[in-house]
C-alpha cells in the first residue's frame, strides 16, 4: 500500500465518520421510541444491572415494550452513556461508530476478494457515501450494529480460508454477536454460512476438526438464544406478528378460488393454499430488487429513506449490472460468494408482511458497493482515463451525492419529523418545569409509548421506576405502562378533567385551560398543553 493510498483510505474513513456523526443529535430530528427504549434500558443496566422492568442482566432479550429486543445494542450503548450521559448522542454513538468501522472492514474485505488495493478503496468509498448506510448509521438501529458484526465475520471467515485457520474462532464470535444484536441476522447467518461453506469447502475439509470444535462451542453459546426464539411465546411473538405465514389472506383466497369450482379435485391441487403463500413469498423476495426501492424512491418508510433518492444512487444502476457481468466474464474466483451473499440476503425478510424493508435486509450491504466498485474500476481502466469521460463520471457521482445530502439535511428532517415522534422532548421539558405545580401530569398515549420519553429525558432513576410503575402485560404479551410517579398515560378520549392536573394531549378536553402547544418541524400540532385547577 503506497503512501498516497494510505492517505486516501484515511480520507475515506474520515468522510464516513463525518457523514455519520455530523449533527447526529439533531438529525434525525428526534429519538424514535425504539431508540429511546434502547437508551433507557442501557441506562438502567448502567445504574442497576437490571433492565427497565427489573430483570437482572438479560442474556437473550430485553422485554421493553413487549417486543423482546435482542441485547447486543443495549450492552454496547452502556459505555457511551457512561461517558457522554443519557442523551441522543450517546444513544446513537454505537451505530455511527460501528457504521464507520463497517466502511473500514469493507476496504479489507474488498481487497481480500479482488486482490487489488484500488478496488478496496473504491468499495469502501461507495459504502461511506451510501444513502442506505448513512441513513441507518445515524440512528440507533440494531441492524446497523449487527451489520458490522456479520461483515466482519464474513471477512474473518475468508481470512480463515486464505491466511490462518485460527481466524475461524473470531469469525464464529462475530456471527454470534450479530445474532444476539438483531433478529434478522438469525435467519441471515445460516444462509451466509451455507454460501461460505460451499465457497470454501476444500479449506473446511482440510481443517475439519477445528471447524467441528468451533461449531460445538458456537452452538453452546447460541443455545440460550435458540431456546428463547423457538421455545417461548415471547420469542415467537415477533415472528408471528410480522410473518406472512400467519396471514389468513392466502387461505381465504384459496377457499374462494376452490369454491368457484365446487372444490373439485383439480381445484384443490391448483389452488392449494401453499401455492398462494409461495406466490406471496416470491413477490416479497423480488420486491427487494425493485428499481423504485433501489434507485429512485427507497423504502416507503421515511425513517429509512429521504423519499427523494433510492437506497442506492442512480449511477449504481449502471455500475452494478456491469460488475455482475464482469464477475462472470473474468470467471472471478469469488463470483459464487458475492452473488450468493446478494441473493440469500432477502430470503429471511421476504417472509415478513412489509416488503421491501431496508432495515431488515441491511445485511445485503456491501455487496452492491462491491459490484459497483468492480464496474467502475474496469470502466475507467478500459477508457484509459480519458479526461473528459472521467470528468463527466466524477460530476455525475458528485451531483448524486450532494443531491442526497441536501435532501437529507434540509428537506427530510422538516418534512418527516413526525415520523420520529418529534415533540416528546419538548413536552418533557415543560413537564419538568411545571412538575411541582400539579398533582398529576396526564399525557395522551395516542402517539405511542409516551412513558419511555419521560423516563429518558427526566433521567428517572430505574430502581424507582421499577418500584412504582403501573405496568400490565396484555394477552398478546405486549407491555403497557399506564403510569409512574405523577405521570398518567391514557387515551385522550378517556380523559375526564378534574383535580389539579396538567394535560398534554392531541386536543384539549372541555374544561381544560390552554397553556401552550408543541408543533413538529413541519408545523403540524403535536401536543396541546393545558391545566385544570379544581
């Protein structure tokens, strides 16, 4: 690696860090409730060694809202909260940090796969500027931390096969960390291990004893998570909630079509419900390769996309097919690995109702960047660095990048602040100022999970919350907090003003005196603040 290449790599990593850390506390414009939950649970671990509900050092899950979050991100957030305090920066710090490190690992991975320094640099640069990766690195998304672990695990597996057999231990550790960090990795890891096993079957058989021992150790550490995920109602809850196989729609369609033919023998074959589920699954799978999703609009959820650019750039539309063509044309040694990784990534997420879903399929990165890098490298090499053509490519790439960054920093936070539960922090600040003036503070639950914001922004002592909270688990095992301390969380329609209370609702009930209101960045009213003094 030459001196200039080292400087270029340093520049790429600094660029990646800047794009992920710049104004991270204020953009995204507020903490989404899952971020708030991750942060407060990490704070609770720091202060009491227990989660928010009082469970000592959970290993397989944090109950949280009844969504039973994997523990990885929470434990990795404990040090940043200890250093920076309980705030937005500390909660998002692990995602931004490990997002930056994923860019670095991508450099080493691409260099190992293509055996060219330049391709390692281009691949890491493309991930550094990726809208998909930037968006999900700037918020506390568990999948982004898990991506670092799985990409590192894949790189270390290649190191095991090519350099030193003992890298298999580190690879196994990182795969385990990925599965303990994000639910989607529990489906992705077996698929990518199958691809790696086929790609490196000779190396595996040459070190079969070591691989067998590593597998046994890994199974031992994975067993608690496996038991929770498959052997408990709580563990299956998330899968049942999102799975298409729990949807009655295909069954009803099957009955309708068979009924039209009086449930004949042939109709029972042709319109079997399994074919309807298969059709739904295949549609979901190919949704992840939709040009609208990848290149023009991105995920329909504004938390994962600015809605003005795709998950990838327009120039990737040219470079990715070119990269795939070159893999086959040059009979690249790792064609099966790269394309296998790309194709198995949506297999798990395709079983969910919402597709395409940028968060659940994040582990597909950086395959697109590897292919784009290969396409650009060969394109530039074959045009022999024609100055005019290189300048045109450079300007087009720069325009794509700056258009995305402008939309992300200028338009996106204003337009979609409501998607990030904007207004809760401002509501908590008002509640803190008026805390001693009222007997109760009544907050609407219509915006979802209000209690976690009051815990977070008041830095409410976890032990005290565990002792006085009004917590109930419903028949679906979801957990609702109806109140703690002076705070009561109810539906606005259920409020019957009385007593000496402060109200924070979507509209003020009759008999409540107006004090102020809170609006999001688009000007939409979020909370009306009022009081009742009887």
